[in-house]
């Protein structure tokens, strides 16, 4: 499926932060009722400062409409330093797992890896090719920067898990628990650096 004609994917700019934060907040798990959560949700709420820093490091792409609305966003960032203040417990657990879980015969932490997520597409724009366009754009942009990507999905978010495995091709590595909630840790390849 190709992306709809009135939407383009580009690197995010500083001026996008407020609209990205607003979109993420609308789909944050604690802001949704059960029926809305069944359509997918965001597990970790990020601050405007986090998004600004991610954008400064060329770590966020946005799907933008012709009227400059944000239809969706995707972040791919370097793993944070373990000593980062206010590190979300989920991210801390991923850093711990990266020390022991192996991909391609060596621990994740011993490789150049990027943390993929959050990914959020406004419900009005789902099913029109944005997710696939994000995968293509980030594959081209990050394949020379990272050996592999790592992503987590809440166990009670089956729609996102299906999309991550079926459309991204991510492989499940392990399950883990944080604050009585279960998550899946997955890894994927950004693609061959010689691919077009």
C-alpha cells in the first residue's frame, strides 16, 4: 500500500514538538478507555524536552498533511544512558535485557542499536500507508547508524504487537514485567545498507 497523496513523511523539526506531544497524549494508555485501548496505545508518555532532544539528534520522523497537521510520528533514538534522571522503568528494564539478550550471536548492548518508539498514528489516518512509509523512511535513514532496532510492546496491546511483527518483521526476544504489566521485547533489522 502506498501512502495517501495528502500525507508526506519527513524528519521532525522543533516546531513540531507541541503537536507531537498532543498526539502522543491522546493515545497514552491512561488517557483511553478499554474500547479505545483495544485499537492500540502508547505505554510511556514523553516530555516535550525528550521530544526536542530526540528531534535535535534526528531521531523523529513525522507524517504531515498538506495543511501541516501531524498525522503520526515515529522515534528512533540511541539507547539512553543508564544514569539518566527519571528514566522510565520500562526503558531501564530494556537496558538490563540488552546486556544479556543476544541477536546475531552477541548481546544487544555490544552492538549499535536504536530504540524504536514511540510510534503513533492518529486513528483518522490508520490504514492509509503511514506505518509502511515510516518503516521505509526509518530503514533508509537509520540502517547505517544502527546494526539493529529494539522495540517493546505491551502484552495487552495485541494490535500493536501484530503490526510490529507482521509489518515491521520484528522478532520476539523475551517477555518482561514492570509494575505488574507485561511487555514483549522485539528486535528487527533496519535493512541492507546497499538496498534502494
